[in-house]
C-alpha cells in the first residue's frame, strides 16, 4: 500500500486529494497545525481513515517528525496562507508559510531521503505567479510577474522546488494550478462568497452582496478534477512542471450571471454593490491557462464545465443554508 503525506489536509484541496488517494488504496497521513484546530474534527469526521500529525510549515522539526512517523512514498505540499487579499496585510506571515514553508518541506524530505530512500514531492504552485500576464494564454514557460505577497511567495516555492530537483535529483513536481473551486471552497474567495450570498438571497435571508472588482477574469475549474492532476504528476518517471487549467476565462460578472440565473433571478444588479474595501492594491486582471502539456503527458483534462461548477456551488449552498449547516 503506497503512503502519502499531505500538508494543508484541512483545506479544500487536501480533502479532495485525501478522498482520491484513499479510493486508490493509499495510506493517507496529514499534517494539521495548531493546538485546538477545529478543522481537525472535520477531517476526522469526513475521513476517519486518515492519520493526522501535529505540525506547522514554519517548524522544520515538526515536518521531519511527520515524515519519520508516516514514512511516505509521496509528499503533497498543499499548505499555505492562500488568500491573496490577506497577503498584503500579512506579508511576513505569508512569506514564512507560503514561501519558506516550501523550503522547510523540501529540506525535511531531503534529510528524510538520506535515511529512507526516494520520496516524490508535489508543490502547489499557482497561476497567481503570472500576475501581470506577459502573454495569453499562460503556459509553463510564461514569464512570472507576481502582483501580491502571496504571488511572490509562490514564485519562491516554485523555483525552490525546481532547484531541489536540479540540485539533488529529487522527484519534485510543481503544479501551476489555475483557480479551482467547489462547495468546499473557503467563504473568503469570490466564488463561494457569491454562491453563499445567492443561496441566502434566494431564501430571503440576505438582500445585498458587497464585492470589489467585477471585471477581473479567472480560469475557474473544479477542485475535484485538479487533485487528480496532482496525483498524475507524481506517477511520472521524473518530476516536472505542469499548468493545470480549463483554457476558458470568465469575469466575476459572468459568475454572477450564472449563479443568480440558476435560482431564477435574471437581473442581479439590484443585489450587488461594489465597495473599494474589496479592491486590491494591485490586481491580476486576466488569467487563462494552456494545459496542453498536462493533456499530452499526463492524459489529464477537466471534466466539470464552468456552468456546472457554478450550479454545483449554488445548489450546495442552498442545501447547506436550508439544513442550517
Ligand atoms: P485552503 O483551502 O486555503 O487550504 C490551505 C491549507 O493550508 C489549510 O489546510 C491550512 O490549515 C493550511 N495551512 C495554513 N497555514 C499553515 C501552516 N503554517 N502550517 C501548516 N498548514 C498550514 O487552500 P486550497 O484552495 O486547498 O489550496 C491548496 C494549495 O494550492 C495552497 O497552497 C494554495 O495556495 C494552492 N493553490 C490553490 C488554488 C485554488 O484555486 N484553490 C490555485 C493555485 C494554487 P488550517 O485549516 O489550519 O488553516
Ligand atoms: O476568489 P479570489 O480571492 O481568488 P484569487 O485572488 O484569484 O486567488 C485564488 O486563486 C489563485 C490561483 O490563481 C490561488 F493561488 C489563490 O490561493 C486563491 O485560491 O479572487 C478572484 C478575483 C480577484 O480578481 C478579486 O479582486 O475576484 C475579485 N473579487 C471581487 N470582489 C473578489 C471580491 N475577491 C474576493 N475574495 N472577495 C470579493 O469580494
């Protein structure tokens, strides 16, 4: 039975990846931070077969201990301060976790490998690294021009992963994932903020949705499809970098159109107000990825369309709101 260790197991992708690996027969271990993290119970409830280890990306020895105790064949580094807006106000914490945390995991794997042999490593890189995009669509060799402390931190982790591959011959892969969403998406991200609000407006519990920039465009896919690409990368003979995206881009307005129409509201303008509070110091205006390398080498392609993703999220929030979850 192969063994996997996942940082960020309590997050959206950590939960989907755990389910995928358990279904494939893996022994799944996860790193959970904090002395009283409420998400620990969530993982225990949803995934009773996963084994949890205390650890923090900023604490090298805790990661070494998690590796020693789990003895993984594959390590997926999904942990991060992942909210771009938050990263301007907490740039040092973001750098500690999202940048230097990657170095800590790579070091822990390298030192562990000296004793235990080869371990395959996955780094959660991001389309946010493309920032002020140099070309459309973006691919693996597109210039990186990050526009936030989060984006800069991801560039550090990305190049550090490549550096460990080249310096130590490590089987290290970097997935440059474009935005991916699901009913498990954190409520701070725009898609979930919209799907929750649409459900509440439909049910008469809310009458206004306050947003920032409605014109930014994102290449949005379904998280369940994207974790499959992570696994596929680690099944290849050598580590490499892959863009994972749908190849379609949509604005926040497009998302609003479909989400409101799904509950029978054709004109959302009376419900939506823009507030400078939600505008960013620097914006990433348009992201759209070219995932042809992943299609050709990994045989990966997205399954869930943009329209189906929006509908899935709104339906899940309607049910959750009605059930009082
Ligand atoms: P998420 O839901 O925000 O999950 C982030 C995870 O990181 C959580 O489990 C969180 O734990 C953990 N974490 C935060 N600080 C930590 C620390 N100091 N030590 C250990 N763990 C820590 O993010 P996601 O959407 O699943 O994304 C997974 C990864 O992919 C992240 O690295 C993200 O930056 C990257 N990414 C995401 C997307 C996307 O569209 N979703 C696109 C590209 C790249 P707590 O629960 O304790 O907070
Ligand atoms: O949903 P967002 O916060 O996601 P963002 O910034 O694209 O970052 C996500 O995707 C990255 C991949 O490219 C990941 F690496 C990262 O970890 C995260 O998962 O914002 C999307 C867009 C932005 O242009 C933002 O300005 O929506 C715009 N927006 C407009 N109003 C808003 C809001 N975003 C949020 N969060 N809240 C608003 O009220």
